[in-house]
């Protein structure tokens, strides 16, 4: 296998995005015959040992998108974990107050309803803000600070979260996931 960081996009048998699998996990699923069907264009070849009897090296061809028997999206968390990295990607590394794009090191997580006023640390109450704007806003709401939001925060659906979570998405995986993102969402 040439790229140890490559992930396989797992779907439930209904075709709903489920999770990213390490290629090693996918090999196990293939070996157990737990792959219901495959999609996508990319094949990832994993080579094993050499047979003493035949002298042939074993290999398994993994598809970049697989439906897993028994996978149940209902058992996965409905609300994806909130991390700064995922938040910044959701918001395109753009400060939702000034509209400028920044490097990660210059960004912060800002609470629309400040935590000091009882605001929760959840997707629909946080946005990406540059350090300058976050300090300027302080412990006030955007309205009280006279700093209107450029976009409304939202909770990513499962497909969006998978897009946010993986840095090495193959083209066919990206196209598949984007079909599961509402058209009204910002482009990631």
C-alpha cells in the first residue's frame, strides 16, 4: 500500500455515509465478507505475504467507497464532535465578523451567546472568528457588540462532518459526499 494515510469511505447498506475506515479495517471487512457493495472509481491495492506453495504475493483490492453489512447510521452520534479544526473548515477559515480568511493559528472559536451569559459550546452557537474580532466582541452578543454575523452557524450533517474530518479525501469520495450536503450550505 503506497499511502498509509488513505481512508475508505464506509456507507450503510442504504448508501448513507457512515464513517472513515482505516485501510486495515477495510481489509478485515473484506476478509469477513462484510462488504455489501462498492462504489467509486478508485481501487487501493494492499499486498500481503508470499505463498510458499505458489510463490505468489497475496493482494486485496479495496474500493475507496464501500457499503458495510450491518452498519447502522442510526447508531452513530447524530451530532458530530465539535472541534476547532472542524469548525474552522466548516467556516472556510473565514472570520464570521470581518469576512477575512486567516491561517488556523490566527483563528478562535467564538460563542454567539457568550458562555458567560449561559451560551452552550455547540455547533449552532459557535462561529469562526479572528482573534482581533473575538477580543473586540468580548463577552457580548454580536448584536450588543454591533458586529453582525456574515453567516448563520449550523450543525453539519453526517456527510459534511466526514468531509470536515478527513484531510486526504479522494476525488470519488468527495463527489459522493457532496451529493449528501444540502445545496444551501457553504462550499467547503
